[in-house]
């Protein structure tokens, strides 16, 4: 921008004119150069580029008359250059209105120098003063403001400034304004109430919008006549008005404000309302929660002060009653996400706090999310129109049928706004007669489609409360030498008298007994209704002051009765398949039996040279270790199906100790053999010498003892420092096949410790290194031949199988830990196969070898008998051969 400004002189000189010369500001004014700093403005000489805009500003209490903004045109001129802009003083606006008369302003616009006002009075009034006034250049009128005096005996008017929402979130003014006007007509015709005064209503449409209400409140306060009381509707608007009213010493009497925040005498010292606080609904709601045995609810609210305050009060009351608010959702304009969250978090009993227009949006989303039906109950505010869900709304894309289906069965709590009894109150009218008169005034409008029809009795009684209070102040003011017509916004005494009169009000109105509490709120009973078949039915009343619930017993539910406040979650433990456990247990039992046979065989033949050369004590340890490992299969398959939860940690310890020590004995003894074979017989230059050396058995036993001691110590430290205990793993909830309002919560018990991963890392790391080292040593000694440990090749084969199975099983069982059958099957079968393979590979060749050697010796014995001609002693045939075998067996045993 600055570049173009500086370039303009050159362009003007060389080419056609495309810049505008700077023009002078109006007198008592200046120019704001848009988009430029003060330094940049000082660098500009006398020209500005095309399309650049300047703005006139005035000093002090002056306003611009004429164009305020000018724009540079391509022809080098400014817009509206023919019209002059001037900065003129503003004359007081109070002169522009006249009580009981009319004011014509010429020329139309703000009252500045040159403005002329023409005054005239309504019929029955005489103008006192000049009928014309001019605004001077000093910002003053050249004549005093005239007044309109009553020509005959007239009542003095008292003005009520009212804001009726004819549209917006709550269009309550549609019925409340005719109701208030009806009350005014009756009051003004009464000779016993304010006989010297006439109440007149000056009202605007606030649209239930605080922003719009701010502008209207300004007009009410700064435009004559003076208003003695303000009557707003809608909580947001009432909050704004009540907070500002104390600065003008004005009493505020609301007919349609339920925000709990308004029950604050420090913040709103002059506020009263005939509409009870929304918190009056909450004791009723809590009572119903307790009646239907609900302890868990959810809430969804429109983000406004009235609903936030109500919900805070409800949260406090439910907490005292032991009821949990599990979900609390809010929205500003679009409730879609909030409704989805309610569905996702399994909300069942839902309290909805929002205006009628937002209620249609909410239940359109409720229909889409299927958040209605026999599993759900909605609690809504009862002051919506009776057919609120049938009204066509362009803001939603649901049909009337969709909405009717979604709202069926919901419960409303509503302040009793129409006296259910046939009683004539202060207005000499019953509630039924009032409704008939209101219907006549509405001209046949459908009450269900008329906003604020339910609150209309409150607006009617609000006018009567005000009239009675003003009537009560006449005598006290007269004693002080004051009159109601003397009220102005600086007169605190009159305001105090009106406040005292309202605070002590007590009369029978068409809405019931009208009494205000210490916070200026109306006290009333609560009506409970339920939507049944598309229409609201009364199902009870609740008097919170007496804590008395009057129940009609005609509530209807889509299901068998009131739904549960949550999905019933049934905990179901996952246990090991008993068929799998039995099958694996049989294999483990047979394996233990095989280990006993092998151990017996090894002990029985312990003096046979071939057995002695295989280090039988180490083989015995292997057999015992295999049996311990196989025995670990039984506690591995024991779970909550077999033992009590308190005994489960003992089972966990049995698993750990049997498997750990069994592995150390079985694998440790095999590892010891292969270790010493590698140590003594793998170096070629030392083979011949070492073959002559005698292998001392204590070294072998010491090696096994060291491995066993390491395991024993590590397991002991683990058990002392961080003992195993039971933990429960939770899985995703599952729905049963039957149409039940329940979910199954699968649970699985595990043996665990606080630092399980650390302990397993140490154990698996140590065992893994032993397994890898065993594989290496077995490979290195595969070609070694020695009689001192004659079964080292079989040991190496067993080590291969055990190592491979262990290295595969350990990580797989950790991955499958959440699948009890697969994890048990993998781990137990690995143990069984390892044990079987070890026993078969180590002991079956020994059995075969011994049998083979026995056959050879029997043949040699037979040959000797033949040579000695002893065979003839015995009878020939099969019998002789059996006897020879028997004798040979005994002889061989003695030889051993």
C-alpha cells in the first residue's frame, strides 16, 4: 500500500490520473486513513490511490451528518463529493418522545443542529408548552420540553416495560403477552386496586436473545415514558435485565424465567419471578429415581446458564441421594456428537435440559442412534408445547412419525402452572374461566402450537402481583409525601416500598397460591407427566416442601416395567476345557509311569558295566526331573474350576517350583554330561592323555548341584520379594444370543507378580543361554567317542529336542496367554513331548543294549554246555532251552 502511495506522483506526471487528492476533514473532525500507521500517513504528500477509503471521525460529543466514508474513484474524485459531511453536536434524545402525545422529527435521523421537533397530544389531552423546538449548534433545544395534560379527570399512567419473546428458543410471548394484557384490562377496570392509576404495557419482542434484549433494554430505559417495573421472559434475557436493573433502581418481575442462577439476592437484588426456579424439578427427579430404583443416570444439556445451573444443582442432589451421574454431555447448537456419546457410554436413564427448538434436534438424533425404546427413559422439561415433537422444523431431517416414535414413553416434570382446583382467586376468575378467556383472546389459535400457553397463567398472575404490590405502596408513600408517579430511576425510596410489597405478596391466582421465597422465586408443586400414545398423561404430583409424592399408578412402559439403569454385566470366568485337561493329564500320567519304569530299570541294572559307563546317577536325576516336569502339568491345568480363589496362589507356586526344579534336574544333568564330554575330549592333542584320565563323579554332581542351586535361589528370591498372586484379565463384553438386557464380561485368572516381566526376562534369559550352549556343546561333541559317558550322543539328541521345544514354546505361550486352552495345550504338550523324547532317547537304547548282551552270553553258555556234553543231562526240546536260559540269567546276574 505504501509503495503505491509513494509511486502516485510519478504516475500522475507520466501517465493518466489514477490517484485522488487528499481532501480536508470536516470542521471539528478528522480523517482515519485505513490500513496506514501514523508514520506512513506523514510520508504521504497529497494523493491517495484508486479504491482507497478514508473515514471521517468527530471530536467530543459530535456525530457525523452526511457521508462518513469516502472512496477514491478512477476519475480522480471521491464518492458522494457533492454531499457535505459535518460534525455536529447531539441534542438530548429525551425531547424526541412525549408521554400521551406524538413527536415528529424533521429531518429524520439523530437530533443534531438544525433538527426540528413538532409536538401534538392524544385526544383528551392538552399540550402545555411550545409545540415546536429547534436543536441549536450548541447541542441544546431552544425551548423546554412540553407536556400533555389531561383535559378532564384522568388516571395517571404507570408504565411497565416488558420483553415478550415472540420467536426464538422459547416463543413464550405468543400466549403470555395476551394473558398479561388481559390481566391489565381487568386491573384497570377495578376500582379497589390503584383507583387513581392506569397500568400500561410497553413491550418489545426479545426473540429470547440476550443480544437483542440489550438493544431493547436501552430503548426502554432511555426513551420516555419512565417505566416503573420491568417484565422480561426467558432466563437469558431476565439475567441480563435483572443485573442491569439495580443500576436504575428498577424492580424486575419475570413471568417465564427458570434459571437457578437468578435465585441470587447478591447478584439480583430486585428480582422476582412467578415462574419457579428450574431446581424445583430436581427434587422430583431424584424422588422418581429412587422410586424406580435407579442409581445411575446420564444428562445432556444445551450450553446456557439456566441449564448449567440446574444440572449443577441436580448433581449435588443426586450425590446426596447416592445416585451417580455417569455421563454428562453438552452441546451448543448441534447435539449429534453428544447423543452419540450417550449411546457409546451406555446411558439408559437420561435427563435432557434444552429449549423446545433444540429438543427437536436432540430427538431426531435420538431416532437415528436408536436411543429410545424399552431400554431407555428420557426426562424432559414439561413446559414445551404439547405437540412440540409434531411441529415441522426445517432444522431437522426427521419425519413426524420418526419423532413420535423416538419420544414415546418419556417423562416430564413440570411446575404446576394452572390451579387444578376450581377456586376463584383475587381476579374473581377460576383457572378454567381463565383458559376460556385466553382462548377467546387468542382468536382460535391452537394451544398446542402457541408458544408459552402453559406459562400464560404465570404472566397473568405476574401482572396481578405487581398491581397488588403497587396498590399496597400507595398509603406508605403518601405518608412520606411521595406518590407513585414521582418515580424516577434515581428514587430508591419508592423502589424499596415496591420491593417490600412484592416480598410479602400472598394471594390465590389462576396458577395457584402466589408466594415468593427469600430469593424472590415462586414456590409451587410439581406435576409429573408421561407421553403415552402420543399424548401426555398425568401420572403424579410431588410437593417438595412436604416431600409428599402423590402417585396415580397409571405409568406405562414399553417393556415389562421400568428399565434397568444400566446394562447388567454378568462376570463369567473362562476355565480350561476339562476334556483337554483330562487328555493331557493322561499323557502326563503315562509319562510319569514311564519315568518310574526307566528309573527302576536304571537302578536295577546299576551294576551293569554299560549302565555304569553312562553315569546312572545323572540318568536317575534326568528321570526324576522329567517326572517333576510332567507333574507340573497338573497344577498348570488347575484353575478356579477346581480350587477356591484364595488357594490359587498356592497352585501358582506349585507350577513354578515343579517346572523350575524339574527343568534343572532333567536338563541340568544332561547338560552336565555334554559339558564334561566337551571339556575332556574335544582337543585333539589332549585326547589321548585325557582318555586315560579317570572322570571323577563328584565333579558331575557338583555341576548339577550348582545349576540346581541357582534355580533354587532365584525361585526363593522371587517368592520372597515378589510372590505370585492371582490377577484377573478382562475381555471385551459379549452380548448373549437371547434378547436380554445383559452383557457377559469374560474374565480369565492368571498367576502374576508385580514385576512379572522382569522375573520372566531373567529366568528365560538364563535358561535360554543354557539351551543355546547345550545345542552348541552337543554339536561339538557329536563325533566324540568315549566309554566314560557312553550315551553322550543320545544326550545330545535329547538336548536338541528339548531346546527346540522350549525356545518355541516360551514366546508362543506368552503370546497365547489370553487363550487359556491354546496356551495350556501348547505348554503342556511341549512338556510332555520333551519328557517323552528325553526318556525314550536316553533309556530305550540301554534296555535294548542290555537285552542284546544277554542274548550273546546265553549263546556262549549254550556252546560251553555242548562242549562239556552237559546238555544231555536235561531232556531235549523246548523245556531244555528254557532251563538253560533261566540258569544263564541267574548266572549273569551274579556276574553283575
